[in-house]
């Protein structure tokens, strides 16, 4: 069967990245996986080969607060600069968060990354898509790391205490397969030089 598209995924080893790569493989797309161990040269080479980029890499629970800027802002700048250097009008989809712009360091750096991508889309005429994701849950999710649902389930299963800070707070959830399907649907769209903020929920 012929390969449909060549797709670059940053953060390929993460929760969303792992799930997306399975969907991409099932749909016969060729994948260039970029993770924390990948070099700048590997990233640049992958950009030069790819037809579409999913930028999923980011920092959400660092040991040091400065890692938020390095992982969410500086890496996004590097990615956009390398795409610009490639001369390709390649579409770029970015996973942001509904926390973007709030007063946390995570929310602040996600908002900065969004701004970098939007400006890059405007100045370089690359189609860009920003997904402000709510709480994502599903397979390969890590408790006490990237999902309140995984933490809740793990604590119940292991007899640990369950902590609910605000019982009246509504939590917006989205299942990982729905996110991955929404990303796969993007590949079938005719990319246009316009900015689209998409949400799978």
C-alpha cells in the first residue's frame, strides 16, 4: 500500500504522541518521530522530508520552573525557525491547552508558544492549527503526571487517598482517540494560508 503522507511528530514518545503515531501508522502515513533525545540536525532533516508537522512536545511538570520556557517557548521558536529555513510552506499543528494565558507558568508559556506559531503563520504563510486541549485521558496516560483521570483511577485501584480540591468544579474531558482522530482528519484537509484554531471537543 502506498504511503499517504510524511508526518513529523515532536514529542512522539509522550502520551498524545504515542497515540497519534499508532493512528498515523494504521492510516499508512510515514512518521518521523522527534523526542527529547533527538538532535537539532535530526529535527531539521525531518522537517525537510515531512509534508505535515504535529508539534506535541512540551513541558507540563518540570523539576525546575525554567524548564517551562525552554520546553514550551524556546523549542517552539527553534521549530519555527527551522521550518522557515527549509523554505517549505508546511502545515503546522500545535497542542496548546485550555490553561493557555492563565497565571501559571505553564499557561503563560503555552500562550507565548501560541503567539510564536501565529506570528510564524502570518509572516511565513504557513497554515497553522492551534488545539487548545482540555484534560485528555486514555491509554498510556501517566498518573500524577498528565491526567487527572489516570491519577483518580490509579489511586482508587491502589487504595490511595483521592484528593478533590473543589467538588463543585466541572472538568472538561476529551478521550485520546477522539483527539488523534481529529488530528488525522487535518491531514485530509486542503491546507490554506489561514489561521485556524481547532478544538476536538
